[in-house]
């Protein structure tokens, strides 16, 4: 007996996984934003931020830098959640037509993914540079992996790859429409 897995079944599994990841990323983004707000009301919580990140040295050094770092962390977390929202939206609407994969909706989807990954990469890169600069100023900072800012190069690499795929899809759509006009 042969079990055949269709692309629709695979996409359904990916939709479920995307929902799970999206929920986790929303919780993380909400945690960063809520902690920044709680730090205003009660500075004692700065030692126990989201995921036990201790930014108390930065908070004691300067409140403005503390909020800049938490803002960068929040932007990166929100953009990651937005990335999975885009994936969920296209999988939920079932806009992926496997009989004609080169279509305008998929090209726009990949184009949006490339821009979101580019923004994530740029903010992560800037966040890493900013935290290194804070360390040079003598402020004790946690590792950038704990701040969820690591991997900027991977995000930037992914953005470039997605931009290339968008160009391939653009050419595929042109060839597909030429073939339809020929017939």
C-alpha cells in the first residue's frame, strides 16, 4: 500500500505550523512591548523582562537607550509575526494555484516576504551594532541572541534570495502569459 501525500495536504500542515509559530511570535512581541510599558510604571521589573532578559544596567545608564533597545527588539519581533501573518493569509485563502504556480498573487506574496525579511535583517543588524556600541560605553548587555537580534546576516541573505525568486516568478508569469496568447 502506497501512501501518497499531496501538495494540498503538505500546505495544510504548513498552515497549522505557521499558526503555531505566529502565535508564539505574537506572544514574544507582546512580551517585549508590555515589558517596556511596565518598565515605565515600575522600574523594578527591568531585571526580569521577557525571557528573563536583564537590561537593568542599560536602564540605570540611560532610559532613552533602554527604550531604543526595547523598541528595536519589538520592531523585529512584530515584523517576524507579520512575516508569518502573510504566510497564513496566502495559505488560508488558498491562493496558491498549483496548476499555474506563476501568478500575480504569488509574485506579490514573495515580494512582500522579501521586504519584510529585509526590514527584519536591517533592524537586527542595527540592533546588534547598537548593543555593541552600548557595551563599548561600559554598559553590561546580554548577548544579542537573548535579545532576539541575532542572525541579521541570515535575514538579509534570505531577503536577497527572495528578491531573486520574485524576478524568476516575474519572468515565469511573462512566459506563461505569452504561451496563453499563442494558444
